């Protein structure tokens, strides 16, 4: 599912300094027990390795054995964290969206109306992915290939995309039912526009126009 000085760039593949073994408070996307700090750092290394491979060569370049070697983990360990390449790349997509969310919260759109703020947020997101087209292609293909076994991870991506939109709306209370419906349509439009751009069926200008059109749903009663 990017933007300005955003984190959707190829991550370095050099291993990070091992973290201490205190427990992490962040649960996994599948609802399993939280990872320890050491496990979380190992997972980050795996995601960085997959991101770098995808940014250089797209979906086909992400081979599990190469990811394991780059992340300096055993192949069996990699499969315990991510049962397939699709699981891995969907997790990369979630990480990119979460990084983007933090960036947008630090540099929020400034238009007084919610629809232009949403359009600006998603346009910035798109431009970040545009800077790494092979990475974007790899992540979108993984989402397209995902079956029920990746359902929890795909749901997390959907939630993160929806939260980007809700943050851009910027209201203090929970969204109304009509807003929730609009958010779902905007989310689908963003994903479809990204697929159309990656496949060469839509120009950047058309993507931008579609995002602005979808965002105007927020102004409907």
C-alpha cells in the first residue's frame, strides 16, 4: 500500500547490534505472545534483509535462503518467523506503513478540511512507494498472492492503511458509520490505484486524481 522523507526506502543489510534479552511489549500481528528483545531484533534484521533484496530486484529477488544469509539467521529460524515469502513481504508492507504513520504524525497535512488532508496523506504515501518501485511491486504482489493463512497479517496491513486515513481526518472522537464506509472505499481505491500504476495502466496524475476523488467521499452526508 508512502512519502517525502519517509521510511519506504531500502534498509541497510548490515546486522544491527544485538539487543538485550528483556521482554518486548509489542505483540505479534497474529496475536502470539510478545517477542523478547532478542527475538524482536532478529525479526528486524530479517525485515531489513527482505526490504533490501526487494528494493534491488523486486518480488523474485526475495529468496528465503538469501534473506536468511543476509539477516544472519538459520533458514529454519527464518521460517519460524515467516512461514513463506508472502508472509515476509506482507510484514515488510506493514512495517513500511507503520513508519509512514509515524512520519505523517510528525508532519501532518495542514489543510483545514479533512478530504484534502486524506488526499495529501495518501499522495505522499504513494510518492514514497514511487521512489522504490521494485519494493512496492514486491509488497503489492505479496498482498495479491496472500491466502487465508496470511489473513491476520493482511488484516494488520488493512488496519494500518485505514489508520493513516483516520489520522488524516483528525477528529477527536470515533468515526461515524458513514466515515468508516468512506475509509474502506478510500483504502480500496488507494490499493487499486497502486496496482494500476505498477502495471503501467495508470499515470501518476491519474493516481493522484483518483485519490482526491475518493477522499471527497468524506464530505458526503
